[in-house]
C-alpha cells in the first residue's frame, strides 16, 4: 500500500475504521496546516518502505466525527491501529525516525504512545 497524497473527500465512519484488518495509519490534519505539510516528507520516506501499512489521510476540523472519536486536538496526529485497537499515536511528528519507530513497534504488536 502506498501513501495517500490528498485528504479523503469523505471520512469513513468509526465502525468502518475499527473493522479494517491489518495495520492502518490514520493521519489527521488539514491541507492548509503548516505542521501537516512539514510532516509529509517524513511520512513519504517511511511509508515508501512499508507495504504492510494502509494509510488513510483524513481532513479534520470542527464537526468531523472521526477525529473527535479519537480525541484529536493537534495536527497532524498519526494513529496506528490494528483491527481497531490503537497501538501508537504521534502528535506533530518532526522526523522520519519517530514515525518509523512507532511503525516498527506496532508491527511487533507492541503499543507505544509517542504523544
């Protein structure tokens, strides 16, 4: 699976996200967010080597229920899930190593909170 470059036009429901099989990386943010744009090269670098991770890029903001269900407060927030279980969370990651470490921990089936 590859990195999504654009935010989803419509966000999936929480039940749909919780039912996804395998590793899923939810990226909450906004296209105009400077922190979100700054994180893109690091995300692209890490996800280029990870065929085992589904990447969902979700535009967040007021009235967006998926972000609220995960209690997202700052952008970007990356949440790693396996079958609906949160394994890791990174808030405003600044480098590829932090993202890679979280993915490696999640792949090993260990949860990690990097917030």
